[in-house]
């Protein structure tokens, strides 16, 4: 059930050169604003590996929109950029419970109570935040458990377990973020495999979490279909 006063974070994972175009198109269809992160995608395909195309430069476009606008943005963008075709892109949205800082008068301090039925979807996103150089281990573990592919984003982080200093100056270690979209029934198996192969649940090793998502496009062997 969509709530008129709620907001959604809509995410597009697409070829890097199309990131700005996707964001512009989304704004034309009701987006309040957005950001673009740079990453690289991995796909479990022997043909792509043979052609050395399995690792692609990707743009991860984060877009804020009202509940009804989110559906419009995802649907029209998926159609325009042909997400029905294989490897054209992935799109999904996540309900936001609190929103602050937007210039929209209806958005400042907005709170939305997320109903249980809002999160009962067929897909979830799995996000792992790990030390630089460990992303491939996470991706391989996920593949072993049935995940199709993932997007890797470079980041930086600081936590209580990272205390490395250089000349008495604390250094924030570089991190990698692994983002993947999988079917809900695969989540437990994939997470358990990632934990087994990376020991990510040990202190200082990283963070792993999942989030139910809505309005999924670009999965199921290239069939565009809202979930």
C-alpha cells in the first residue's frame, strides 16, 4: 500500500555513461533530487568473462521521490532505458521512514510509518560494507549461494575497530560496498555463505544487512515487471 505523504529512495544501477541522463529523466518525472555514485558491476556469465566484459563501470543513481512519483519514475525510466533487455540496468525503490533537509515544503521533517505490507516484496537488497580488497570475496560467496551479480562501490569509513595512525594522525581506512538484488527466498542462504567465506560478523571485519525493496525492474532474466 502506497502512502501519499511518504517518500521513497529509488535506486538505478546502470552503465556509468548513462547516469546523468537517468537522473535528468527522473527529475522530469517527479524526482526531488538525486546523487550519482560510481561503481563497477559483476555478472555471473561465462560469455561475458570470455569477452572480458564481466566487470563493467556502473553508475548507482539515488533518487528521492514521493510515493506516487517513485512508481512513475521507476516505470518510465525502465521503459525508456529498456531494462526489459538483458544487462540494461536494475531499478528498485525503498520506503523511507523519516525525511529531513529537502527543499520541498511537504518533505521537511516528514515522518512516514511503514506498514508491514509495504515491505512484503519478492526481492531484497543485500549490502555489505567491507575492507578494501574484500569485495570480490563477498561477490564470489554470493555467487556460490545463487546470486546473479553485484555492484561494487568504493567508499571510506571510520569505526571503533579501525585505529590505524600515521604520524599520530588517524587514517580512515578505505572501504568497499557490495550491493546486490536477490529474491527474498535466497537472502538467508546468500548471507550465510558470505559470513562463512568472509567472517564479516567478526569485530572490524565489516557490516552486512538486508532491506526489502519495492518496484523491482531489470531482473528475472531481463523481464521488466514491477514486483
